[in-house]
């Protein structure tokens, strides 16, 4: 499916106004990110047709679902969408299989693009079909809810903080399935979250919302390091780097990753190493990147790469955030003290060495 999702909408509710103009890719996961009250869930409700007072225009996969200027409004039950809430909301009196079949049966036969079992393998729940909801863990319940949503053959999948109600172990259980799900689906997934970690691991596209308006939208790798945006500031500030595996250094058990800006080494923690040329995504936090004007020697830091200063901005009392360019496409962030910045003469265009103390593989 090549056509994406476009939404122009306005909805006034008391002192709050949602005023959005979105253009989202036709596949992959788009994260709606912002503080509580920024309009993330309201945006999902507009997409689902649950806010009929919202004016504007909505097109999904080339199909027009709303056009206020023409008086067109497709009601929620006629929109080919799947909706996954914070709580799984399964029917307690039905087995897993019957819950999923319920989603399948509510879709007219002519609109079914997949069988009722489309999501079983994607979500790894084939062995749960005969269980009742009360016999499932929180993570399993959410996977069943996702499979039920997929059984409707949706043109778009909406997910409203699906991990918010889960504890840390259950989140760790479900994240790999979410990762696999959005990589293999050929429809857009719109995912509401307030977790920077979920954005880093799952998102391809990012929409930053503030007080009902779009602050920025675009590829997540670009927006994560834009110092004019709040996501690049605070303790979670960091960059995402797309790389490929290049095997193990047999004498050190270090995994070698290559990307546009050079080579990274990180400890091999997987029981089974990834095959060569496997695409991966790594996260490098700003607090883990220090700067040097000369190539460091006799240091314990494994990853030290040449870079060029792209920009410098304030980042709280006594600190600055330095944007770095590596290669043609890769950008990192480094948080250093203002005193260090002054002593080193850090300014745009200056060649430096980025000493990377921590690298985490997130995908």
C-alpha cells in the first residue's frame, strides 16, 4: 500500500483546541509523542471517527473518510481500522480464538483482506487459542487484542499507549512482538506514547504534539537530534543510528556495527549472534558522548570517531548540547559543561573526536 494517511482537522473543546495538519507514511509506525494533554489520544479519536464535531479532511490509503467541505463523514463502524487501547478489553466469556473471530466477523466479507488468523504468527499467540482471558498475562492479553484488531483487515492500526498498563517484565515481553508487527505490516500504525524509549525502539516516523498543535513531524532519526525540539533535551536526549552487523571480533567477543559515520563496537550479549549484514538500530545518549580536539590514546573508551560540530545550544544551568555530524547522514548529540565548551573552543565547523562511552542496541 503506497498511499499514506493525511489529516487536516480542527476540534475546539473548552479551552483546548486541536488543530492538526498531518501527512504520515503508508506503512511503518508513526509515534504521536507529547506531554499529557497535548492531544495525542484526541487525534486517534478523530482518526477513528469518534469525534464527529471535528471538522476537516481525512484520507487513509487513498480512501476519503472525511471531508467537511463536501459534507462527507464515514461513521466509525464503516472505517476499516483497528483500535488497541491501554487495557486489552477482551470479552471475558469468550476464548482467545473466539475473541479474535469476533473481530473477523464484524468485517464485511468483501472487505476482508486476510483470514481471521492473520495475526497469530505475527504475535506468537497460536498456542493460546483455547485459553480464556483470565488465564493470560497482561502482555498476552494485549497481543490478543492486537490480533483481534488485525482480524478486521484494517487500513490503519491505531494504538493508544498499549504498554501503559503493563509492568516492566510484561513490557519487555511484548516489545519484540510490537517491533516485529510493525515491520511486517503493509499499513500505517499510529502509536500514542509518552515514552522516549518506545519511540527509540519502535518508531519510524514521529509527530511531536504540544497543546493540540504539531511542533514537528518527520523521520524519527532526524527529529531525535534536532536541538530546537524538547526531545533532544533532558536526561533521555540522544541519537539513533541505523547500522548493519559485521560479525564478532573473535578474540574479544565484541560485535562490530558499521554505519555511515564509521564502526561501532559493543559487547555481544545475545546467546545467538545476529547474522552478518543484519540491519540494527542503536541508541547513543548525549550524556555518553564526550569530546576531544585530538585523537585520544591509551583510553578505555572503545568507540572514538571523527566528527564535525554542527551546532551548539544551551541545555540547562552550566551545560550545552553539541550537535555532531559523522559521515554524510549520521548525527549525534553530546552534552558537555559550558566550561568545557569554552575551553575547547567548541563552535560550528570545528573537527573533533567523539568518545562514545555507551551504545545500546534497541532494534
